[in-house]
C-alpha cells in the first residue's frame, strides 16, 4: 500500500512541477503595473521593510531562485532578475520575504537553518545506510534503523520548510498589494504562481513522509518475524 502511495505522490509531484513551469512561462509574458525588473522589485521590497544588509544576485538556471541566510543574498534566476512580468515580481518578492523573515528572526526560518547542517550530513549518508541496512537486515537490523533516523531528519526538515515558504509568500503578496506594485488582477496571478510553487513543497513533504513510513514498515516487518 505504501509503495502505491509513494508512486502516486511521485506522479503528483511531476504534475505539479510541470504545472508550475507552465504557469511561470505564462505569467512571464504578462507585464504588471509596477513595470520594474525582478531585481528592482527585490531592492524596493527590502528597503521598504528596512532590510539594508542583503544583496540581490543573478544566478544561472530556471526556477533556481533562493535566499541564502549565510551570506545574506537574494539569488534570482536570470529570467526573474531581468524580467518585468507578474511572474518575476512574484518570485522576487517571495525570495525577499525570506530575507525579511531573517531580519525579523522568524522562528521557523531559524529552526530550518539549524537543521541544515544535520540534513546535509544525513543526505550524504542515509541512502547508503538504508541500502546496506536492507541488504543486511537479517544480520544487522539496527543498521536500517540508523538509516531511518537519518531519513527522519530530512522529513522533519521538509515539514519545517512549509511554514517558512507559506509565510514568505504571504509577506510577498501583502507587500505587492500595499506598495501598489500590482493591480487586483495582477495580484491574483501572482498569488496563483506562488500557490503552485508552494504545492511543490507540500508534495515533497508528504512524499518524504510516505518514504519514511515505507522504511519503518520494512524494519517493523523484520521485528515481527
């Protein structure tokens, strides 16, 4: 049953990723009232929120936008950095939402940042430990348990990420509206774009949980033998 659920979640993930890309491409063709580039949107939102120690950078790739709390940089893909569209405005404002969270010491972002080193180590080792644990389950059953513990950290990280992403979008949309950057119909499009982006994190978290339960089921099945 868990395998079928995992496959269903995987299919849903591909569907949402495809939908997100199509939405971004569609909204990248629609200009907005503010008529600023993504970079200009980012700097303005940061200034309006009293954040003056964050740099806005252009990075390669598509949908590679992110905020780095370590060096305090808002990193925007080229299409967003230079774009003057609803999609560019929404994404740039969302990433600045993370910078505002950092500036305001948003608790969930702080927790997520603390988990990053642990998850980084877990991600490097857990697949190998899980594989070895399954292959040697009749000899060293607790090796699989060790892999499950490591995987659990990545699952926790995925769920902690959800309020961080939702709050960043909330801050972005509120600012776009209050600053007069977007009109009503443009605001609705920005909301739609960020909604699909958020759904990718939701599916990822659920998928991680389903996979974790799958490994736990294997371990518990061995104990019941």
